[in-house]
C-alpha cells in the first residue's frame, strides 16, 4: 500500500481519464464537479437518494439532513449537470446505491468512488454491489477511511468494512491519502493496466511516497494529537499510525 501525502482532489488528475465513472454519495455535488472537470468522463453516474435515512446508526451523520434540504441539494446538482445530462455524459440516479447497482452491467465502470452511508454494513454492501460492475482493471476508491474519535461517535465503520472486503475478495489495498478524511484506492490486480498507470503517475508527481508492504495485515489507527499553536490556540492533528 502506498501512503500519499496529497488531497483527494489532486489524486483525481492521476486517475483514468474519459472513462465511465460512478460516484456513490453526491450530497451537494462539490466533489462531483471536481471529478467532471479533472477526469472528463465519457459517462458519469451520480448516485444518491437525496432523502433522509431514518436509521439509528446513521441518523446523526452530518450529511443526513431533512428532506427539504436534500431536495435543495438535488436541485443544485441537477442545475450543475443539466447541460451534461442533455449531452448524455451525466446521469443522476435518485435512489439508494443498492437499488441502482443492479441496473448496470458487469465490467462496466473504469472506476467508482464510494462516499455514501459510512456505517460498516452500508460500506460492505456498496463494495459487494459495485465490485462486479468494474472492468477487470477497474479501481475502487472511497472516502472517509478513518477511525478517529469523531467518526467513532458517528458509528463510522469504513476502516473495518474495507479491510474485510480486501481480505475476503482478494483485492489489493493500493493507496491511501493522508488527509483528515482519507481516500483509499483498491485494485483487483496490481499488475493490471490502470494500476500500473497510476503508480507510474504517482512516482512522477507525488513526493514523498511511503510503501507499507503488509497492509492491511497490521492494525490502523488514525491518532489524534492536540497541540498549542503560536497564538496559544489548541489545535488537533490526525496522524495515520500502522
């Protein structure tokens, strides 16, 4: 696994271009617009129910707002991608990811980005539902790979779900950004074309890169450190520990 000192928005430029992409969990579409701008997909599927999810383990998630706000967010995304919808390059799917997945053929996507519900069960369901929809050299990316204190209180289960999926399905945990809310990259075959292309671009464009050879066999903890800055303000820094 390659540890990458870069934000997810910069990682986009190094991913396959002009492909077929899905983003699961769109919310207000801020990251969706970055994907479209930097990757110029031939087909971009934006998947989000845009409705309140009444579940005990998800009710307090900051993106799980009331339906009125979800409707406003949906209309915002609809306006942003209206022109691309008309040209057939963008498709909005207003439904749960597990409802949308069966509509796509197997071996369809060049890469997907998972940022839907962050509970353990939901992440596992998304991974299992969309993995068969990837091309043989496709990439799975996802947001919020963290177990810091704040997300534990929100019952996030991304780390455990992703690690179990990797072990059960034989995927390679390829890369991880070092942000406060990191993005992970999984590949089915580290020697496939897209994986080799990505590591070549990373080597040319990202410094430093740290390789952790036995991950996720070793435990991960997103450690939280508090410090006082030059203005005597208490700050928090998150450091990935393996």
